[in-house]
C-alpha cells in the first residue's frame, strides 16, 4: 500500500514539474534569450572585419557554426606562420574567444614545407572573388570558405546553403574556374 502512495506522489510531482517547465518555456523565461535560431546574423564580411581587427593577418577560412542553439563564426587567421581561430557571435558580433595554434610554429621553424605554407597564401583571385564566382553558380548563403592545397593546386573550398541543400564548390585559386560542385543530401 505504501508503494502505491509513493508512486502516486512521485507521478504527481513529475507531472507538476513538467507543467511548470512548459509554462516557463511558453513565457520565454528559460534561457530563450540566448537562442540565436530566429535572429538575424551579421554578414561573413563583417565577421571577417571583426576578426582582422583582433588579429591582423591573412584569413584562411570562415565558417558559420551552431552549438547549443547558438550561432557563431569561426574565422581562421594566419599571422607570422601561426594559426589563430577567432570565434565571433553571429548575432551580436562580439568576440567569444581566440585560440592560438602554437604547434604549427614549431613545424614551420623546423623548415618542413615552409615553401608550401607560403604558396597557399599567394593566389591570383581573392576570397571575395571566389565567393562571387560561387554565388553566380549557386544561389545560396555562404557558410564556409577555406583555402587549401590539393595535389599541388591551390583552391578555394566554398560551402553554401541553398534551397537545394548544402552545396560544396571548389574553385581554382589561380584561374577562378570551378573545379567541382558537390550537392550534399
């Protein structure tokens, strides 16, 4: 008999707790102000500008990410052969953090692939031009831009979100020609 009473009390407590949670969520009192799901984002260009004001170097890539219902830009910058990741709130534009990759400095100082590292930054077209080429081909929002070397060819890897889903476009960084378009399901 005592077990039945405890089960009833426990069930009532769970139901009451659920009702209070639903009520609080409908009133917006549970951390809904932290969500960036329905808010307008700053542009990638603005995120790049903010990041370069913090770390003056060469932007290697920009990516829009989401974590725990919060959107942010991750801007990768190379300065004096050191990689920095600058994290920028996609709604407010505030810098959320900076990560410095010191392991790359040791690699460069040993003289390994030093010329390769420098060649990746020298291209005929800029990141902005590569984005423009990609957007002429696919109508969408750019979520990631990265400069990379693949089999001796320097290319821009541009990720767009379109009405067709996610689309990856590779563009030759010297000629501006589209190398590959990959539609992801």
